[in-house]
C-alpha cells in the first residue's frame, strides 16, 4: 500500500473519530492493568460495570491478596473466564509485590512477564499509562486493518502489528490504535459493517463485495 493511501485512511478515520480514547475506566496504571486483563474476550462496557465496585474494594496489590480466591471470583463473576482471570490477577499482584515493589513496571518486556498480561495488554498499558508509543492489536484493529488492506487476510496478530508500525508514523501509533478500535467497534463492525455510508468503501475489498451482493449505497452527509 502506498503512503498516500495509508495517509488517506488515517486522516479519514481521524475525522470520523477525533475523540477516540481508551474506554476502560481507570485512574492509575495498576487499575488499567487489571481492567485490560479483565477485558480479554469481554466488552469494555461490562468491564467498566464490574470495576466500578472492584476498584472501590481493591485499591492496591495487597488488597487482592488479602481475600480468598473464591471471593475475588465472585467479585468478577460477570466477566467471561472469571475463574482464570481471578487467579491471574492474584498471581499478577503477588509478582508486582515480589519483584517490582508493588508498582506496575513501565517496560514492555517486564509487563509481558506478568500473569495474564500478553503483548496486547502490555501495549495498552505502556501507551495509555506511560505515554510510550505502541499499537495494540485487538479483534477490532485486526479486522479493520485486514479489510482496509493495511494488512493481509492471513497475517497473524503480530504481523498485523508490525505492518501497522511500519506504515503509521511512530508519534501516531497510540492514537491510531484508538481510532481503529472506534472505527471497528462503532462503524466497521464484524457482522453488520456500515458499508453503505462508509467513506473508505473504495479501500475495502470486503465492503465492495458486500455492496455488489446487494447492499444499497447511501449518500454520505
């Protein structure tokens, strides 16, 4: 893809979602880390409902370790995979206390050592909590990138991340991550993308196919 086409895509999505941001409610790096761990295979909306009470009850790593695992499981039971996530959270908190003085580490290579923290989670934390440019590839970013031709259909999540890092200016990595999420979450949805009003339909092979198969094109205001 040419740099001109990439710029067109980035600018168009920026115009559509100028206020894109992390939608997980948090007030510090520790809360953000817990929220992102909980968000795996779960919507941000559900996570925010759970953490509203969770973050009042548990304010630091010691708090999560002061209760039985079963109690923490009940506190997050509305979250998918809550048993495994509760175990990861307690192990994560134990590691923070044992190796990092109770603080969330700022380096990506240290973050990914924490239980329940993968590459995507680490990218979200370093970029949103510590201001380090990063592109976290979640299901929305992966889907949108492949539909718009920023990545190939068979690319792995890591390959998508690396291609975006090469095509997007480094100082735009974090905001582009948020804008691609918003574009995928609210516009280019998995099942019912808004192809008929999409300003990037000409960039999207799947969109063109959907339109050809009968989706009526609407005028864009």
